[in-house]
């Protein structure tokens, strides 16, 4: 446990030290999702999150939301690398848990939907937890928070042969990029530069306003609708591959140049997915740490595919 704690502290130092440096979209997207979620936590969940976060995070979940990306290539955490995405059959435009949720060697449940269920299940032990479990649950919180962002990024549930668009090389306006990175990074960096003067807080406030009073205020309850925390990640992944087919891959070819038309039509989807990820992460954490006896009484587990 002590080594886990010091490892986390070391990574935390790295994350904080690198904070002023220009960040990738994936970092910004994860931070926004976690900031939105933390703002929607009820008192019990807010207390549990602050209790689980390392002191150095200063109570800010978003400071460590990108941690799973930082460690995925470290030897100790290499097993988590397949948990960030789902490869689905080319052009199937569907996600079937029993068919698609596995790592390259075929190990079941090793995908982002399985990971969300797994780490949610671990966090269910918080209420009975003892101090020596604290750092496992800290990691579970960071993984759950990160993967809830990943599952909402449409191209994280993409086609197998092009690795979710990573192998579709193209240009974003004038510079080289690829289809996956357009959705991970380029669209958000472009809107930050063009619409928000590169001010992340202004962008976040705009998203939060649209959730509570604006564009999405009528959608909040349907976004949060989830009768079974184990099966809802499958719904989110299904939404993502559907969006990936309709808006990500559609009409895009290797060597294309994507610019104003693609940016303008896809930006509303990117912003909605960030907001949905935040709202749903808050819903998960409120139910895991709150007083919903139904969830607490039935700890989740990764079992037969049909149950998820
Ligand atoms: Zn990730």
C-alpha cells in the first residue's frame, strides 16, 4: 500500500507540475467532465470523493482525472491499457458486450464498459472500507472518473482495423492529424481558441449553464436515467459507436482535409458528450456513495456477459 501511495503522489506531482503546459484535448475533455461531475455531487458523495483524493489534489477531482492516461504504459499499469476503449467490428456500427468487450488476447470484460462496471463495484466497498483499503479505492475513483469520460468520446468506441480512427490520417485545417485525434483533441482546442479565448473556465461555465438552464436542461433526467449501474455503460458505449458512425466516420476518407464544415457540425456533439459524461459520473458517484440502498445492497461484479 505504501508503495502505491508514494507512486500516486509521484504521479500527482507530475500532473500538477505540468498543469500550465498546453494540454491535449483528451486532458481538457477529462478535466471538464470531472469538474462538471464534482459540481453536481450531493453532500455524501462530495465528502467521499474529497476523502479518497490524495491530499495534494486539494479536493479537486479534475486534477487527477487524466492520471490513468499517464500511467497506462507503465509496467505496473500496462494491464489497464485496453480499458480505455472498445474495438467493434468494422462497419457494424453496434456494440455487443459479449462480442466486443475484451482485450486483444480475448480476456473478457477488458474494455471501457467493463472497466466502469468493475471500478464502480470496487467503490461500493467504500462504506465498509477500512483505512488500509484507501489507496485501492482512490485508484478506483480515478479510473472510474477517467473511463466515464472515455466511453463518451465517440471514437473511443470505433472500428477495429483503423483503431478507432487512429489510422485514418488526414489534415485538420492546415496541420496533420488523424480522425481519432480530431475527436480527442482538435475540435475542443479549436473551439477553445476561437470561442473562448483559450479560457477553460469560460468553456466549463458555458457547458454548466447549458446543463442547468440552457440547451440540455430538459435532457438531464433522461441522461441520468439508469436502473442498473452495471448495464448503463453498455448504453453509453452503444451511443458512442452510433455517433462515431453517423458523425465521426461518415464521409471521411484517408487524406481528406477537415475544416469549418466538419468543425461546425461536430462541435455540438463533442460538447454534449462531455456534458453527458459529467452528469452521468455524478449520478454514479451519488448512487455509489449515497443512501440508495438498492445499489448498496447488490454489489456489482463482473460476471457472465449477459448480466452486463
Ligand atoms: Zn483514456
